C-alpha cells in the first residue's frame, strides 16, 4: 500500500550508493537491495532567552528520532512530499507527543546550560513535521561468496555495516 510522506531531499541515488562503496575496495561487489526511510519529528522553534548579556531570539531546528526518542539539533534542509510503499518506512516506536516532550527538554537543557540563561526560555513552535530520512541497504559479496550488508545514508553518503539476521531485510 502506498503512503504520502515528507522526505528529506536525498543527495545519494542508487548508483552513487554503490559507487561510494566500490571506491573503498575492489575486492567486493556492492548490489543495492532497497531504499528505506527512517522516521523523525522535525520541529522549528523560535525561542527567546534572557542571558547575562540581555535578551536574544534564536531559531532552533530539532530532530527527534522516532524509533529511539533521541533529540539533536539540525540545520535547515529541503524536504519533498513522496508517495512510497509502507514496507519501505521504518515503523516509529515513539509517539509524536513523547517526541515533542523530548524536543522541549532538549531545547531547555541547551538554552539553560549552554547559553547561561537567567530564566526559562519561552519557545514557540514555528513548524512541525514527521519527516523521513532515506537510507540505502547495499548487499556486498566477495570472491569467496561471503556476504554482508551496508547501510548508506541517502543524504551524506556515510555508511556502516549492518548486522542482519535471516529475514531482517
């Protein structure tokens, strides 16, 4: 079944994902298996803080991983609406409400401890969206027919070995 989702605009396509891995070693053959999408809650805040130096208004972009409920800051990015099969979407384990609380806690902690605020900042949500980040799963095999899988970030091209068992793919 198809679903419309907001996706961070990818920089790495299927051929580039395989090419990145081929460049590392000529001893294995990469074959792109599939594209998956990982869920995040993206929130754009405008918050004002009172510091020792006066009042400051700051824009903050927070991404909350909807599988592990971990927040981080993010740069602004482009995203598009995409229709994709639901099987390619990683299932969120964290509700949007819980992710929103995690983002607010992260934002408050950053403002209080990193900016040395005198009072709690007042934050206003400017925009909020469940968004998906693309990743390529690439199967690699060598001349001895040993195989392993690598996850390639569809935005940065960074990659890591996956520990897949049986039907995990």
